[in-house]
C-alpha cells in the first residue's frame, strides 16, 4: 500500500488496483477529446495485461445527469450520472473540451461538482476548452495552463488570474494538468501514463496508437513554419519552405533577403514585424526542429545530424540544443526516440 499527500490530504493507492479515471462530458463536446485519451488508457491496460500484469486503469465517462450525450460530431454515447460517483474514490479527473458556438458555456452542475471533488482527487486535468471548466471552479488560479490555440485569448481574457500558454501541447502545474486540443490530449495522456507506470509502457502505448513518439509537453502545438505562417498570414511561407529544404547551406540574412526578393534592410524590418522574431532566430528554430525529428526517428550520430542541418561542428549543435531545450541532444534522444523500445517490443494485433 502506497501513500501520497495531495492537496494536503493523504491519498492511498492499493498496489495492483487500477487507478480510476473519470471523464466529464456534456452535449456538444469534441468526440476526439474523449476518444483519444480514453483509447490511450485502454491501450495501456491491454499492453500491461498482455505482458502478464494487471489492468492499470478503470475508466468512467460521466455527465451531469447521465444517459445519452451528443457530441459535436453528431455521435451520441452513453454516460453515467455524477450521482453514481458519490463517495467513489477518483484518481484522475479529466474535463474534456468542445462547445457549440464561439463562447464556452461552463455547465453550473459540472462546475459545482468539480469544485466539490477537486481536493480529493490526485490529479485534475483538462483537454482543450475543458480548461474553461477548471478555471470556472478556481482550480487554475495562479497556475500556468494550456488550451487549444484558438481559445487562448478568450480564456486569458475571461480568467486573467490564469497564465495561459499559447503554444504548449500540455502543461503540468502541480497536480493540475491541462492540454491543447485533439491530439495534444493524447500527448498529455501518454505523459500521465508515464508518470504512473514508467517510460516503456508510455512508449509502447504511443506505438500502438501509431504516434511513434511521445512529444514533450513544452513542444509547440504548431511546427515552427506553421506557427510563423499563422502569425504573418503566409507572407513568408515560400521562404520558410525553401529554408526547410536548405538547412545544410549558408542561411545568412543576406542570403535569405535575396531569396525573398527584398533588399537586406527592408527584409530585416518587414520580417521581424510580420513574424515576430529575427530571420536568424527563425533559422535556428527550424534547425532545432529538424534536429529533434532526426533524434526521434533515426540512429544518425550527432555529428551527421549537425552537418545535415547546417552546423559545421557537433559542439555547435550541442550548445544551441542545450540552450533551447535545457537538455542535451542525447538526453532528448533517450527520452523521446521511437527506437528506444521498438526493436524489442513485438507488435500486438489491434
């Protein structure tokens, strides 16, 4: 029997007993916000059971009054009423996202129930606009939080007491976890599984979901060029595509200005105004993104990766990588490489 102190209370976890995960749902919620994390937990269960272990999670889908819930995709599914959870221990509580229209309506029944149960759960989580539900209960006050990129400004405006990160896939702030929308919810769930049961189970689960790698929470919801394109309305999309294809070449500002068909002075001024960072910083960010992909999906030595993305010396790549991610390239590979367990873990059907 293991004990842990959560929110000032001693919580007991009986070894071998599955952790109860409750998903809070409501009409017009996003189907994938539920289905993605739910499938990840179920897949982790199957992996554990196939390896002779116990089921890791018990999942419950609950709504204010139970019964059929209609997702925004038009697909109905069954749910249990909150009343059935009275006195039932909950390990992880997850508020899913989605809504009808351009404003999130926080169901008063769910808000009151979350406020009542928050202190007794080990982990409180949200997916996408589910962060609005947690914020309405005061659970995000003074915390950093993530939500879908398209709802960041609205969440920040409605709840100025929350520090909303516009880019992060997911954020853990103490016992509270929040994520961006749709696939980012699976990234968060894999991190929850890893925190509970270790790296191998999380990576095997990712592989079964055909995600191949487990992305870090601090990674952006966008690729570097896509994020830039969203900010500058695509003015430099062609240039960014060209940079991506020529990372191993000299990408000085003069070369970029020439490629963009602009004078050096005009290019530097317009680029910074449109994109929000200098050309040099953009090149560095794109090289780091390419380095991450290579570390995750190949066995190339660091020297070869450095040359491939435009660093003459391995040490230069190592220095910039450490400054950017606060870990070394090899630490990153050890943590996020899809190849860590793939060669020894057989593929299972389904």
